[in-house]
C-alpha cells in the first residue's frame, strides 16, 4: 500500500474518466459533457465532449456571484513604473467585460483569433480574459520577440485584431513596441485591419488612422459584453513555442480540459486554498504566465500578482522578498535562473532579513532543471519547501511534481519528484521498449494525456502527430531525455532535439541557424547551447564564411549578432559567435553539435567513430578557447 500520492496517481491512470469527471464538478458548466474522454478520433483525444462552458465566467463572474466580488483578484506590482494597482474580482470582471465589448465592436467573435503583444501590464491579462469571454482565441506573443517572429505568428494565426501597447520597460531602456508592431504588420502576408494600442505614459506612440485604436478610447466607447458559452473542445488559446525550425509550433489549448485541470492543480499540486495570494514571477508571454499568472489562480479564487520587474536591479536583489511580504504571498512560482541571479548579487541572502515572510509557505521552480546548488541555497535561506516541477508549453501544467496538496514527498535534489496524477511517465529506448530504473532514455507519457494538455497544433494536425506521437506509438514524446530511479523519481537530463533553455526561455538553435545562414557572407553555420552559470544555457554560434570574403571576422560576427537580435529578438541572448574554417562533421555530413557542446563545456568526450576529419575538432577547440570556452 502506498501513501496518498500513490493512491491518487494510481486512480488517475486506472480510471482517468472517473478521476477527471470528479475534478470537473468544481467548474461551472453551461451544459454538462456527454463523454469525459472521447477517444473516437485516436490518436487525437478530446476531453469533455458535448460540454459547454465559458472560461472567463469561471475565472471571474463565478467568484463575483459567490462572495468574492470585493476580494483582490489581481495585484499589479510594477517597480519599473513605481505603480501598485489592485483589481477586485468585480473590477476585473467589469474591465474585462468592457474590453470584450471593445473587441466585439472591432468585429471579434467566437473562434476569431486575437494576438496580444504586450508587456507585463494588467491590460494583457484583461485582453486574454476578454477573448475567453467572447469565445475568441488569443495568441500572446512574448514582448522580447522581434518583429519578424511576430509576423510569422500573424501569418499562422491570422488574427482579426492585435492588442498591443506603446512600450515595455526593461531596466535601463524603453522597448518601443509600436515600431515592432508596425514592422510586423508590414512583413506579414495576412492583412491586419485593426489594432488596439495601450498608450503608456513612459512612451506614448503615434497611431495609424483607420487601423489603430487607442485602448482608453475603445474602452470608453464600449458596452460590457457577456460571456459566450463555447464547446469544451473549442480552443481557448494558441501559444507558439519553439520547434526544431524557425516555424514555431502553435500549441492549442482547449477550454474544458484546461479549466478542469488548472483549477485542480491549485489545490492538489500547489496546495493553495481559494482566497490565498499566489505569485508566478514569469511573463504572460510564456505558458507559465498563461497558466499561473492568469488562469489557474483566478479559476481557484486566489489573488494573483502580475509583476513588472526583475529579480535583481528593480531596484535590488530584495525585490522578490518585498513582493512576497507586501502582498502576503503564500506560494510563489518562478524559474531557477531568477534565484541564481539573486544569489549572485546577495549570496548570503542578507536582504531576506529585511522582510516579513511569515505568510510564505512554498517555492515552486520550473522552466529548467533546478540545479542542486540553487535548490539548497533557496531552502536554506527561505526555510520553506522548494519544489522543482517539470512541464512544457505543450502540457500546460506539471508532468512531474511534488504534489503539496496531496502528500509532500521527500525532495531529491535534481529531480522534479514523481509523475503528476494523470501523467503516466515512462522511459523508453529507441525501439520504444521500457527501460529499467536508472537507465537513461526518452521520457514519454503514455496516451491519453490528461486534460489541459495540447489536443493538437494550430492548423497542423499532421505536424502534431509527426512531432509528438509518431516516434513512440501510443506515447507522447516529451523530447526530454532522463531516467526514473528505484523510487519512481524522475530525473530530466537534456533535450533530445535542438531546443536550448536560456534563462528559462525556450529557444531553437535551428531557428538561429536559419537567421545566421541568411547573412550574405556566411556559407555554413552551427549554433549550440553552452552552459552558463546564470542563465543555464547560452547560444554560441560557429560561422564558416564564403570563399573570398575579405572583411574582418569581428565585423561579420557583430553583424550576425545584430541580425539574430533583429530577427528573433533580444530574448535569444545571442551575443557570441566565432568564425571557423570548417565545421566538424560525420562522413555523412551531419554536424557534430553534441561533441562541440561537450568540448565547450569542458566535459569528457570521445572522438566520434564516424567523424570525417578529426583535425576539425582541434580547430574548433582552439576557436572556443579564444572566446573563453573549452578550458
Ligand atoms: N520585452 C522586451 N525585451 C525583453 C523582454 C520583454 N518582455 N524580456 C527580456 N527582454 C530582453 C532583456 O532586456 C535582455 O535584453 P538585453 O540583451 O538588451 O540585455 C534580453 O531580452 C534577454 O533577457 P533575459 O534572458 O531575461 O536576461 P536578463 O539579463 O534581462 O535577465 C534574469 C536575466 C535571470 C534576471 C531574467 O531572465 C529573469 O528574471 N528570469 C525570470 C524567469 C522567467 O521569467 N522565466 C520564464 C519562464 S518561468
Ligand atoms: P517550455 O515549453 O518553455 O516550458 O520549456 C519546456 C522545456 O523546459 C522542457 O521540455 C524541459 O526541457 C525544460 N524544463 C522545464 N521545466 C523543467 C524542470 N523542472 N526540469 C528539467 N527541465 C525542465
């Protein structure tokens, strides 16, 4: 007999329908479902088919009608503008209903797409919820992406309206969003006829007459719009994430399964009761922001914090402790990189002593593996449980976690603990055979995935099958490699594709290579992710120049750095590249990126048997030394 965790997990796998039907009772349905799990279209699974609901109703109106109208729903805390603003559930409902009216007046209806390209302001959450209210599908694009990335998303999502802001505020600089938005609209093939732009005092922008509406004016002219019931299986949002090429994957999230799963996670994974304050220090442009700044805390009747600032520098490494104390946060969620940044500035954690953290109970970390140093530092300084949990944009919530609301399991450093209920996590070899405990292989999840996980990719059913389901029949491929130990603890070790994780941000090295290859002097290139103490990984480029290029290497490298920043965005953090004569390859022409990474990171490595010319690795080692890698 196991404990409560084992019992819950066993039940979720043995009887998924019973398990999730029970969880679904916590959601308000306009029409109950016909089937909990619909597998009639295998390998595409649908949850709660026949059911109808509205996600915004469940996140806002439901609480207003049931005694939480005057409770804080969202607290906007912005050290970069010295602003604090609290929205009660009633106020957030009213603002959202009005903005839904503004969107409707701009022609947005059920099923239409709306792109949200905004900094961390409450209006971003309001725009998302307003789309949900109308049954429209939002697609939030992270503000650190450049115009070209936005244009790619515009062409894929074909939005009726784009909601944006005049600027974002990064420490030390204003990011003008409007020129990026204008450029993206110009680059895109899909015609964008309407934008709604929030004017921010830090840098108001010019509006294009006939196309751009001012947010404040659109709100003043709008009438509140009611919630539109949608099918449980209708998409709530599309969130683009890095794939193995420059063409990002549009991860689709449904309404029903998402609401059921996310509300369930608040109590069962995060151990949070309605009414408590929950803070996810992330960005609405990432899945963490979608799930745990906006939807889950609101579905659960919590107060959520929307923080426009950084862990350090706004103004100092005590910023997180200030927010925790000032807003009486019970549970916080962020990425390990944020803690590494704090630890670097205040290694002794002296600033923690300046704040009353008596309400603070648990710290959750995700986005990348929590390295044992960071784990132990946070445990020691904060004296609360520190929980690493593993998930992906695709799953929308944890694949593995220490479920604090079910049973707190002992923490093992380096492991996100055990499979979350609903997730049947296994390790398999290339032939899809299960591997014994301790052996590294592909981490896969047996189908069906639980509610809230992606049902498909936007307008790309076949790509969904090819990318996630084809390689290991009957399983979802996470594209992470790792192992499960004797106690069932999962260890996530590395990606099996070209994705790298920079400061908790997921980026494709293949996408960067596409940009570098477009430079007229570059004949061939490779990008690898090298270890970085602060950000986890950083991209590093190798450039082979065309014969006859006379210009200096430094000039070309700096142009390439600029190109990646312009094409992908500052978030790529692409700052280093080296010019090399040749790239190391196998005899069949495959670039030996893995070996190059091992050399850069000073790991032990073996000469690949299939290498075409071993001398190329000596040349690479020499070049790496020149930029501070490879020892
Ligand atoms: N809009 C415009 N630019 C942005 C941006 C945004 N929303 N977010 C980041 N950028 C820019 C930064 O200003 C920086 O630009 P620079 O090259 O001119 O300095 C660049 O993108 C890289 O940003 P980032 O990787 O965040 O590095 P940083 O040095 O600014 O900060 C940390 C490092 C660790 C403090 C920061 O990454 C952080 O707070 N991470 C928290 C974790 C997190 O949010 N994870 C998301 C998933 S949970
Ligand atoms: P994203 O889709 O941006 O959330 O990135 C998902 C990827 O980040 C995963 O596939 C992992 O490679 C990595 N990741 C996220 N959380 C963890 C974690 N707790 N441990 C190890 N890797 C993680």
